[in-house]
């Protein structure tokens, strides 16, 4: 399948937005990356520079293509300019319902009729946002995973209002930027990945917090028993312990107890995962 999408705009240049913008540019698309102010744009420049180094070291074709990808990205704080000729706008702004709604309301009048809007939201359903877009038939979720160049799935999930042609177009676009598209047939909180991952990680924590086994042995069991490359506690460390803590702290009573255990034994001791040099494992 080839895509008709050419001009890509990414809103928000944080952890995921910077990766989405850079990956799209690396695959040859002209990208406008929008953020709210000069400080955020300066940060984005640093993120893109880091991505150049990562792609050079880790991605096939990165040695030749990583620097050139930068030339295809235009950074701006002007939303009207960012939207003016976009075929696709991928929104990766903070996970705050009202902020996203307000942003889609603005975009609805700034973007031309051709523009498809896609949200990268992890926890909101596209149905929570569709009315604010003014174009529910050209709106859906396109959800990426952190470390997009390595964990290259893109979950595509529409609402009952999404035009099937738009859905197919986004599947084709995901492929064109080097993703494996995962088509989700109806709205599901957590998409496919988190529907599997969240209870899996919780079960692992129950084993350790309940005193049944050590993290290393749980990971060994999973790796050796299933052939998977990483165990749940290696995954915790990669994600960072704060995100699973936040999810469990808002869960049922048992989940809240697990969250409290995680906080007391790890988070409060500065063990936040890979980013802090220590989580369930120690890193140099
Ligand atoms: P982040 O906090 O790292 O980045 C958010 C960016 O949005 C910042 O650069 C901020 O300046 C900018 N921003 C704030 N207000 C804005 C506005 N009104 N318009 C445009 N930009 C604005 O957040 P993140 O982790 O990249 O998450 C962004 C989205 O991606 C969320 O919806 C989240 O659920 C989703 N997501 C995150 C991950 C992850 O692992 N971090 C994975 C998949 C999906």
C-alpha cells in the first residue's frame, strides 16, 4: 500500500512527539514540528540531536540518513503555519483532556479540509476527542510506542465515525514510516499492547511485593520459560517506575497497595528505573 500523505505535522515535541517527527523525517517525509514556546523548541532541538546519534548507532541506514533527516524538520511555535498545508497532523501533547480538546478546536478551523488528525493518546479514547475536531470522519488514534525506531508498532484505532478510507490511509502511512501497523477493529482502552502489558506487569509485582520470589527469578522464569528477550522487571526499568506507579495508584484497592509498596521501596529511594541508574536492577 502506498500513502497519499506527504506533509506531516507533529504537535508536541516531547518524549513521543520528537520521536514521531524524527522517524517520519528519517523515512523521507517533510515534517513540521510544533510546540508552544521557544523554550520547548530549544528542548526539541536537543532531542532531535540525540536522536541523530541514536539512529546513527542503532538504526540500519542511520549512518548515512540520520543527519539528513534533520533537514526535513521545520520547528515552529506558529500553529496556523503548522496546520496550513498538512496532510496529516499527529497530536502528541500532554495527556490532559481539556488541553487536547481546546487544541483540536483551534486546529479544526486552522487546518484545510484535506487534513487528517491523529491522536497519540495512550489513555484517552478517540471518541473522547472526536467532537472537538469538527471532522470526526477524518480523525482517529495512531499510537506509537516509546523508542519508536526499535519498538516499531503503530496501533491504529478509529471511532464509529472514522471514514474507513482514512483508516486505511493511516495504516499505509504507518507502514511508510517503517512501522508495523496494528489494526484495532473497535475502540479499546489500552489498545492491544497495554491491554496485555498492564496486567502482566501487575502480576509480576504481586509476586515480588507478596514475598513469593525475587525480581531476577521472576524475569528468569519469563525469559527462559517463554523465550521472551526481557522479563517484567526489565520492562519496568525501561518504562520508568513512575508511570506504572501512577496507573496503579488510580486502580482498585489491591493495585493501590502495590503502588504504595513500589513507592516505599523504590520511588522514594530514588530508584526510578533506567533513567535514574537504578530500578529493580542497577545500571552503570
Ligand atoms: P511530554 O510531556 O514528553 O511532551 C509533551 C509536549 O507537548 C511538550 O513538549 C510540551 O511542551 C508540548 N505541549 C504542551 N502543551 C501543548 C499544546 N497546547 N500544544 C502543543 N504542544 C504542547 O509527553 P509525551 O510522553 O511525549 O506524551 C505525549 C502524548 O503521547 C500523550 O498523549 C501520551 O499519552 C502519548 N504517549 C506517550 C508515550 C510515552 O512513553 N511517553 C507512549 C505512547 C503515547
